[in-house]
C-alpha cells in the first residue's frame, strides 16, 4: 500500500504582535508543518518566533494601516469584515487558533476546520463589565458599545458553524463554548515550557510577584491594594493600557519593572515568595510556569487557575491557595493564610503539578487529535469532537 501523503494544512491566527501563550500553541503546528501558509489579520515583524515568521504569511488589509500594531484592538468592528475577505486555497485541513475572529474563517467545501479556542470573545460575552464598565465608556460611548456588542455576539455565534471540531484550552472554556455556541468540545491544555522554567537552590526573597498584561480584567489593582494592606513588597512585571491608573494607586511597596525577557521573569519566579494571580483567566500559563519553578500560587478561585493550582481543601498536596471573592480584602486574607501555612507548600509538589502541562504532552495530544480527523475513516466532518 502506498504511503499516505502529508495533508495540506492551513493555519489561522487572530494577529501576530507578540510571543504570548497563544503563539506558543501556534508554534507547535508551525514546527510540524513548516510550509503551511498562515493567515492572520496583522503581523508585527520580529514579534514572534522564527518558526512562525519563516513561512508564507497572509495578512489582511488592516496590516496596511500605519503602525497598526499600536492600536489594532480599537479596530475590532472591522475585523469580521477583514476575515470574511479571505478565500482559502485547496487544502485538507484548516486549524484556527482563536480568541477573537480567527474561528470565523470559512474552509473550502468539505474540508474540516478545527478551532483551538482560547475563549469565545471575552468582551462580547462573559466579561463585558471588566472591559467596558469604567470611566472611558460612559454616556455616548456606552450607547455605541452596547449595540456593537450585541452585533458581535450574534456574528460570533453564527460563524461558529464554520467550525467542524472545537478544542477548548480548559474545562472553563469548554463550558463557555457550550454556553455561547451550543457546541461540544474536547479539552487539550496549552503547553508550558517546564524545561526552561525550573527550580533553583536559592533562598526566597521577601516579596510577592505579579506577571501580567495591564488589562482591567487582570485585576492587578487587587494585588497592589492587598499587599499594601498586608504590608508586603510587590514586584510587578508587565505593561498595558491600565498602567497609568495602576502606577497612580501604587505606593512605595510596589516596584514596576515593565515587560521583561523570559530569563528575567524566570529569575523572579524562582525567588519570590509566591505568584499572585488575581484575575479570572481562561487557562493561565503564568501560574503553571511559577509552579514549574517550585513557587506557590495565590489565585482567584475561578477560571483556569482552579484546574491547575491545587488548594489545601482538595486533600492533595497543595501548590497554592484560592481566594474566593475578587476583592483586595479577600486577597489580603489569603496572603495572611499563606504566611501562616508557608511551610506546607512543597516545591516538589508544585513542580510535579506543572509537569502535567509540559510541551511534549501538548504536542502529542494535539497532533494525535488532528491525525484522527484527517484519516479517511472519520465518519462525519460536521460532527463536533
């Protein structure tokens, strides 16, 4: 019997402006299929790894706008139009990595479209208040935002029909896919580089750490206020649109380092007392990177962190704490609890938990799943996995 030829694969990604968790997932398939064309709304050259950059890249007309990587999020209303203009060439498989509009792309007739879904649009569905309930969206702006979000939800739900198979990055996102799109999905957790992030034999220093983009829903403000109440030092690594407000509320107990290379982040994860993770995330790679360094995590007890961080109430060896209410007072109380129970958190237990999410596991699970879809025996391309 003749060897089965390699499938012709097309990759889709929302945008390429930095090497974050989503791009690390995309990178795995870029390494597997180095010649596969990649469609994306816009690309900031040099912002992602060579495995992603060095391939046929197809961008939308949005990429022609001057310095668009600085303000592309404000172009959200135009993004559905931009993706609708893509006409994909003949292929055997389309794989989209989507948290915004990538999943809306239409594959050629009869071709399976697998969406690795980071989440349905947060700002249109379940986190509207976190994005739009602030002083920037009052009065006339609110009148414009509400109908825009209604339209986006309708469009987002309708274009889910272009996807034949959904993969969710967590059980949290699996439930959102069911709620928003009325579709089933399988869960394949994202990859974490547990070789790069590892423990070292050094004394811990007396500070807590936040590593985060400064988006309002990340709730970095809670970490600042809780550490003020508890009287502890806080180091923050990150940048973003909420930076001016966060700097105004921070006192001398807070040190802002801006964004830092991975080596610097790893060094702080290896020597801080604990990572603070006060936002509700779809999965949350940083807590797993912290645990890979043997570092406990104090996280909001909702979203992806509940699937990665083991709390004492679980009956298993704990790797951190959850705080149940998204308030500075509740987080400060969790810090006091951590201080009392610090010796109960084993670096070895944290490391073991992190290794459940290592890169090799992600690669093997994702490629095996895709191979099952492209095999001729697949009974129905329209059947959700």
